[in-house]
């Protein structure tokens, strides 16, 4: 299955990590409440470089990702995040291989 994912690498200004996590959580909650995507979202923090984060989440379609990124609410929340960032590299990914995930587990996560 070639499922679409949104993905980003975020590097915060030093000392802004906790504020970034709170604002990212706000974006994720807004996305869930407003667009009702299926799936999950993850924000991962680099242990070796604590101001570096990676976010990842599955979507129903590539068009859903485009609509999310074009939404005024998304743009507003992203601008609040940008205040805390040194760099931001978003991407849209396509799943090519999935190992070790069975259907029952997928249903529990959704």
C-alpha cells in the first residue's frame, strides 16, 4: 500500500524546545479536531541534538495533506512555530515497505 505521510524536520532555537513541543501539540490537536484525519501523529526528539525534532503522520490521501497545509488554521499555527525555529524542512512521503505491522495493531492505533 502506498500510503501518504506528512513528515518534517524541525530545529528549534536553543532553549525553545518545551515551547516548541507545546505549540506543535496545539497544531496536532487542531488538525485532529478540524480535519479529523485517520491515524496518528508523532513528534520525536533527537537525543543527541535536543533541539532537533522529527514529526510524522499518515493521511488518507495526498490531497488531504495539500488541503491541510493550505488551510488558514494550519498557516497560523505554523507561523507561531516558526518564531521558535532555526530551520524547518517539511516533506510529503509515500510508504513503500512496511514490515512487522499486522492489521490488528493498525486498528488499535487508528
